[in-house]
């Protein structure tokens, strides 16, 4: 599963447009890594919970799982709690930690805001290839473990 899932995560990170994940409940393990492959992560406030259960199961993390966690969880304390302690973090706390972009009161509300954000971002009419390269440059360690490289694109300006 690890190598085939690595390709899925790499594909999301390489997409030529911004991506938004709307999470309506628990997000753990591989699904959390997939959520972290998106640019924006929105969660339902009353049921949204994220956690990495591997430590509780005695399972090691694939290198790209750990790299994704380090890329998307900025606080060393939060990173330790989520990855090395297996703490279940509720959606509102995820926002305070800077892991989740926003929380919403219902599934419908979460999806509605995610769709609105997606439409807003699509309206920017950014050059997809440039966007993908900028995204990859933000997370060099994660991209390296995924086997992704940055391409140098010469500006037309």
C-alpha cells in the first residue's frame, strides 16, 4: 500500500491547480496524509477530529507520511502530539494550531465553503504549471520523499 499510495499523494501535490479538502468527520493515518496533500483543509467543527493512530498500533510511518506531517504541522509541540503521542485533535483546536484553515457547523456548510473557496481560487486564472511548481517549492522535503522535483520555469515578464 505504501508505494502505490505514495503515487496518489504525489499526484495531488503535483496538480496544476489549488486543491481544497472538506473533512466531515475523523481523518486519520493515510487519509490524513491525503488531506495534507491539499492546499486548504476545512473541517466540520462538531465532528472533525484528526489523529495518527500508528503509534498506538506499533506501526512505523513511511518516510513521506512523516515528511507530510512535518510540512503541514508547523508547531513542534503539535507535531509531537499528533504523530508521536497519537493525540486526537478536534477541529477547532486544529484551527488554533494552524493545521486546518477553517471549521464549519455542518457537512453542508463545510462543503459549501470549500466549493466557494475552490471557485474563488479557480477565478484567479493562474498558470497551472507555475502554481504546481510554487506549491512544490513550499514543501521541498515532502516533495523529495515523494520523488517530485522542481522544474525551473522562466518567467515571461
